[in-house]
């Protein structure tokens, strides 16, 4: 079981935050939603307030297998402005561990110089924020220890891709089938 931390800021995109958490938890992964706001209550870009599992200042990220960023605006810019989170991402990445971001949130990795020479995807129109990246336009792109997702419609494929990495293909396939996701892709 992987230890995964997802960081929540005011203005996060609802489905990009919650669908991957749901998928990963169903798949048996230990995922902690962490607020960077100093409050246990964080409000999405669409006015949905959720209660997180922990506050940034209270977590020890030393046991993390994955650090994850949901997209949305202004959530992504709020994540990018948090210096403690930025430092944690760099430390984690430099230790060879995985990082993931969806929609506009790859801007954080771009601003840190982590996407130079890497393949990555993001919400169309945010490409210039992925400094140095080869923009793929894919729903999900995996390049080494960086996983990126395109946007709201990619939340499920992104979540399943993460589950496949940490839980294995068999568990991810079983969950895709059980959650009726495969029904969407059958012709």
C-alpha cells in the first residue's frame, strides 16, 4: 500500500481532487488530503467545501510515495504560491519519488524547473506554464516519476493510471470494470 498525499488549496477543481482520491482509496491505497490553507475546511472553485484529513504543518512527508496536486483555478496558483509545498515537491522529486498533477496544476512543476525535457500534459491553454516540457495533449502522460493529467474529463483515467502504478494492473482493471468505467470506452 502506497502512502499518498494530495494537497488542497482554495479554488481546487472538484472532480480532479475527489475522483482520484476515490479511486485510490477503493484500490486500497493510503491517501491523505492535506490543506495548505491552515484550515481543515477547503472550498472548491465551484463552492463545494470539504473537510481534509490533515493540515500541511502537521504532516511528515518523509513516508510519501506520491505527492499529488489537483488542478482548478485559482487552486493551482494557490498551490504554486505555497513555499513549503514547493520545497517539499522538489525534495520529493530529487529523492526519485513520484509527483503528479492534473489540469492547471502542472504549472507548479514547470515553475520549479521539474518539467525540463519531460513529456507532460495539462489543461489546454496552460501549456506555457509547463516550462521546458514537451506538451503531449494526452489525457494522462507518465514520464519517469512525473504523472500529469489533462483536465476534468481526465480525472478518472488519471486516477486509474495512478492506481495501476501503486496497486498493480489487475486491481486497476478490476476497479475500472466495477466502477463501470470500461463501459464508457467500449464501442
